[in-house]
C-alpha cells in the first residue's frame, strides 16, 4: 500500500482502494509493516509529551506515570486492531455482507492511520491544538472506514455501507475512548 494515496482514500471509493485490493497484502504483512510501526508513533508521542510537558494535559501526573501509560497504550493499540477486525466481521455477517476476516483486518489496519499520524501534534504543548488535530484525525479515520467498507466489501448500497460504518465507528470510538482513559488513568 502506498501511504501517499491515503488522502485520496479518504475522499474516493476507488483511488488507493483498487490498488490495495489488487495487491491483497497478508494479515501478517499488514500487522508487521503497518500496524506495529504506526502504533509505536502515538505511544512514543505520549512518552515524549508526558515526560516533557505532561502537566499541560493532566496536571500532577509524573513523567514515570506518563511513560507507563505510553507502554500500556501501545499494547492496547496492538490488540485493538484485530478486535476491530473481528467487530467488522461480525457486522458483515449480521448484514449479510460477504466479507472475510482478511478484508475486515485490512480495513481495521488502515482506518486508524490518520489518528496515529495526528499524534505528532503532541510535539506542541497546547491542549486546544491537540484536540483540534486529534478530531481531524478521527474524522479522516471515519471517512476511511466508510469508503473502505464500500470498496473492500464491494458494497453497492450507500446507505447500507453508511449504516455498517456507523456501527463499526461506534465500536471504534468506544475503543478509542478506552485507550484515552488508559492514558489518563496512569
């Protein structure tokens, strides 16, 4: 997958998606080359920001607590991607959409990339800026989920794809909130 096509994948049902379908990367390859390295980015940013100016985000939390939270966050991210693929697969089965676990994992591995990249904003010690950029990353991830369901699952009904994307996105938001709580609890 060419990451330079990511902006196109947010806006298109075909650009980037057709190439991804053609290449058909294995689950192991996607996990090793996409999920694992991109999951490191938010954890590293939490580690850095928490250690340097953590009081901007949560007053009274020590650098050691931020560092521990970064490690827990990293592990939780690695577990969240296969869990989201499983939830997508269940949603597909419940809606009679003939999508296999591989297609679901592909989308679960790609959808969080904008959120992972948006974690770079933690280099800026400003809560408001971090919230705005994080929200933009989340919106892009939601668009990728919708477009990806349509493209990867070969859906022909916009409304059905939107309904499934809404269910999966709801589960994804819940997972994201749990991950944020993990960070803020430690």
